[in-house]
C-alpha cells in the first residue's frame, strides 16, 4: 500500500482547471519529484492535499485513510507537513521559537519542545542562528527554516514547495544534500521544483504536470529526454530540439 | 533573582499603599489603575498575544457588570460570587461572538467586533425588563460581611482596593502562565501567520476562541467589580465604545504581549487622564489624544518594551565595563 495515494484530484478556480483528474502515489521512503512549468498547478496540489483549499473532487488517502475535507492542522497531526513556496516564517519570533512552536505538536512541555527544535536546527545547520529573528535571515536561511519547522512536527510525509527557488548554485547543492539526508532518516518526501536540474540527482521518481494534468511518471533520467515533457517545457521550440540532448 | 526581588517589593507596596497613604482620592486613583490593569490585561491576551485587535471589549465588561448587578438585585447572589459569575457569563457570551467574528481576518475582524459591541449596547438599552434600559440599575446597600471578626465598612474605599488588588494579581498571573505555556506560544503563532500556524498543527479557530474566552473572562470580572464599586450601571456607562478604546490604549501604551505592560499602561494613562481632567476641564481629551499619538510614534513597543530595551543596553554597558576593567 502506498503511503500517500491521490486519486482523481480536481480543482477549479472559476473557469480555470488548476488541477484536473490527477492521480499519483507516493511510496514509503522515496523522494518523489513533482515538476512542471510555472502555473502548472504544483502549489495547488500541495494546498489541496494539506487541506488549505477544498478539492472539487478526488480522494486523498494517507496510510489508507481518506483525509480529504480535514483541516490543515489535523492533517499535520496525522503526519503530513508542508513548506510554503513563498516563505511564511513567524517573523517577529526567533528561529528557535519558530521551530519550537512546531515541536509543540508532539511535546507539551516547553523544555522538550525546545530540545527537539535544537536537534532539528542542528540538522538543517541553523543552530548558530537560533536566537536571531526570523525576519533577519537571508532567503536561503529562511528556506531552511521552512524545512526545519515542517520537520519539527515529526512528519511521515514532507511536502517541499520549491525549497531551491531563488538560491545560488552552492546553496542549491547544500540543500540537495539536506533533503537526501532527511529522506535517509526515514521521512518520505514529495519535492516540487520548477527546474528539473535541481532535483535530477536526488529523486527516485518524477511526476510531470502541465495545465493541471499528469503527463509523465518515470525515473528522472527518462524524464529529461521524454518528448512530451520537452514539449510542455519548451512549447513550440521543441522542434528545434536535438534528440537525446537533456532539456536542462 | 532581581526579578523575584522586584516582585516582592511590588507586592509589599501593593499591600501597604492604602494604609500608608490614606487620602480617599489616592485610594480611588489606585483602584482605577488596578481595574484598568485588569481590563488592559484582558485586551492584551487577545490583541497583544494573539494579535486579534478587538474594538468591542466593552461588551465583556458590560456583560460582567450587568450579570453581577442583576444577580445581586434580583436573585440576592452575593456580589463576591457575582463578580466571578460575571466573568463566566462574559466568557459564555464570547463564544457565539467568536463564532461570528473569527470568520473574518485582520481589520474585518476588528470592525465586526465593533459592530457586535454596538448591537449588544442597543440590546441592553432596549431589554428593559432585564436591564431597566437607560435608567440603569442601582445598588443602595452592600451585604454585611465581616473579615477577621470585624464588619467591613463599605463606605471606605479600602476594602474595594484589596478586592481589585487580588483580581489584578489573578489577571497578571494568568497572563504569565499563558505566556510561559504552549497556549501562549500558539497565540503568538496566530498573531504572526495563521497559515503557518495551521501547517504546524495548530487549530487556529480553537486557539482564537480560547484567547477570546480568557480575555472575556478577565474583562467580565473587572466589569463585575466596576458595578459593585460604583454601585450603578447603565448601558452607556459599561457598553460604550470609549471603554473599548481605552482598554486598547492601555495595552498598547504599556507594551503588547508583555505580562507587566498593562499595569504600566494603566498607571500612565489613568493618572494622566485624571490630571488632564483636573487641569484642562473640557479640553482634556485633546491632550490625551495628543499624548497617545506621541507614545505610539516614539514607543511602538510600549513603555514596558522601551524599558526592556534600555535595561538590556545598560546591562551590556556594564558587561563591557567589566570586560575592560
Ligand atoms: N487561489 C487561487 N485563485 C485563483 N486562481 C489560482 C489560485 N491559486 C492558483 N491559481 C491559479 O492556478 C494555476 C496553478 O497555480 P499554482 O498551483 O500556483 O502553479 P505552480 O505552483 O505550478 O506554479 C495558475 O494559473 C494560478 O494562477
Ligand atoms: Mg508554485
């Protein structure tokens, strides 16, 4: 049985079908990449499966139980955590307070929550900034803070929404190592990224969506040479593309 | 260590103040300061910690005041239970209000609390069989109570002083507990970002309702005391927008989301209000408003916040001096 099983998920914003009859499964222990051009519906998928916006149709099974219709906080309790593409730290609180708040989900005493938060901050290498205010961090640090906060809720499934967006190449490499490390520690990951290159070496499997529909579900090496995917990313320019050459 | 010492000194001062300074005006002033501390603390829990700015907190003050008054006059319930029940009734009333207003966020929430407060005031004005409408309710005698074998003299203000002093301590201790526990942390998360709060497992609707209920409880108790102390309530005296705004001012001037802030805010604003009233008669509100503008412009973190920053600077300086010596 898949850890997360999404069936026939559909969401319309007015006349626009942002997500259309989307089905996919996430297996325990894997890193699943979810890619697609801007506006493909990736963030919407995350918002749907974490309960932030209601779906028009579809089932979302977490460990076999349907969680569609639940509120975000109770989905967090069930073991699914997300990060936000546009980071939403608790700006006027310190880094440690930010992460402790998330750790309170599994620990009722402040002391225990803080200890858990410190462990997570060590892992994402933000421990030196524990006392800094979240608003004073660089973008790269704020992205790591997003991950730390989600991680502190002790999730089974972690949904990362463009954790590499806006980072420079060194920071990207750094973050890739972090994500693989989190996966090794037993957390299943769904990783949304706009650029395939960033997640090429880390994902076990990649799903490509375009206009809210799934157009590919295959290992990353195959995705980069798949004509349908290339067409989706490059549009008409696909004609001028030389066969066998990776798209990014 | 220093903190414990400060608290002990504060408690002693609180305990002996009316014995040392016997002027009835001064005792009255201190009673007002303490009552407004409780009201500021009430507003601070919802507005300061949870970041939900209410313009309608007089609703809960009024609910407490009327509950205590009506229970005493119509059912003969001792006001000292009545004050507590006033807090509970205010808390119960806050639940449907939260249900209505918390569907809205930010400024829309604030405006809805204002609207609800006006509705409640109009209901109190027109439900004459319960509230006697604009005529108001009046107590002529308070029940005979004796303390340590002595009958309490209600004509003196001193017994009222000790009652409100105890209520103030309850309010400050409650704020302290909230600020130190998971509940308080959740309220701060609400203030900062509701989506992020939900994403880490906080039931933001429940957290807001809890903040409002605690807040309403404190305002209701203060309201019950207010009714007993002044021995008179009418809708304009306890449900007016002016009272709601005053609570907000005290919490902001004192320092939002701090335990001691409302006390400082009440000391500053109540004494300032009284002396402006004395010196400028009709124009006092202009000066009061002007002071508020200056305070908010130059001390956005409130007096308490400002003092904290100063203390920190002083301590740093001391450390540096030690370092070079
Ligand atoms: N709350 C919303 N209301 C209306 N349209 C939306 C909303 N959120 C997203 N959309 C639209 O849905 C489509 C998918 O958006 P999104 O999921 O953010 O894409 P991605 O994350 O893949 O870039 C876009 O066309 C976007 O404009
Ligand atoms: Mg997106």
